C-alpha cells in the first residue's frame, strides 16, 4: 500500500489551496472570546500567531508560552506532591515474625502507602499488614531472587489511625523492603 497522507487545503498563514495543515476548527482572535452558554458548541481559540490558548482561572495562556513548572491543566502550579512523602528501607534475614516497615503516621492520621519496592533471595509470600490488628492490606508471592514494585492504583490507606505498616514473610530468607508513604486523615 502506498504512503497515505492527510493534509489540509490551506497552508499556514495563507488562503491558497495546497497540501498543508489540517484545520481543527479553531479561530484566530486578538482578544479573549466572549462567554457562551452551557452546552453550546465552541471552537478552539488561537491568537493572531496561530498559538492555541487555554483558560487558567480567569486568564488565558498560549500553550507554547507556558514556562515549565508554572501551570498545569486544572491547577495553578505543579509543585510536586501535595503531601510530604516519607520512605523507609528495611532489611532482614528472617522476617517470619512481623516487623515494622514504616514509622508511625502523623498523630491521629492514617498511613497511606504510595509505593513498595520488595526483593528476596528466597521463594516466599510476603504479607503487608497493619500493626496490631494484623489486617493484611497486600500480599505478594515471590520466586527466589525476585524484585517486585507495588504501586497501588487507588488509595491504599491503613484502616486504623496511628498504626505502622508491618511485613510478615512466610519463610526465612533475605528480604529488602523500601516503602514510600504519607499520612492522611
């Protein structure tokens, strides 16, 4: 099959017919467009230089003119996490007795697990559980010489406030665990 190309009929900044950019339905304007009613169809807004503009709060900005780290869609600035993230690194030759993998959360708050990095030289099952209640919040089955990264897709918050995350292995063997976490109400 021959190369297939899609192109528009009007070159950028011209009115002649030739193979150029595909229009996406935008219009150029030298001032901010007026408000429309809810449910109205709208066109993309470009300035007189062809730069796409988006609305941030009450103003607009050209996509190409936004300095890195100054704006994100839906927020005024991406300054990283909205919470302080802590991490702990724990090693053991035998974690068959549950051992603490994190520090306690901020007083009165619950621990939220962001990531767990786990490695072992032994085939075993590793349970990640809440301190005291031993409620298992995650469990991984590992072959010898395994490395696992566990990143919850949702919010993995321990059920009870002021409790640490513990690890409990099903067999003796070298394990290394790094837990990234934060506190939340």
